[in-house]
């Protein structure tokens, strides 16, 4: 059984920190940041110098589109 949480566990609204995002998208932190930089992964929001977040809806959409692309 997979250690990846089910898609329905992603909040419908709100903001996710990188640790929360990586629970749903099983890549390394450095791979994630490289994907963000290249535009492969959703753009983050910078709340302050040290706080970066992603919209939960953007992460959910990204996962759903990835599932459709895999079919």
C-alpha cells in the first residue's frame, strides 16, 4: 500500500507549506524546487522572506491533471 495520502485529504481551500505539499507529491525537496523554477510545478506564494506556500487548490488541480495525463 502506498504511503501517499489520498487526494481527498488535501484541503479544498487554504495554503500548504512545502512539507505538506511533499506528502501528496512524492519527490525530493530539491526536485520540487527545480520543478517550480522550470514551471513544471505550481507557482508558490511568498508570504514573507522565510515563508513560502502553495494554494491547496493549485496542488489538487496539479495532481488531478497528472492523473489524467498518466492515462
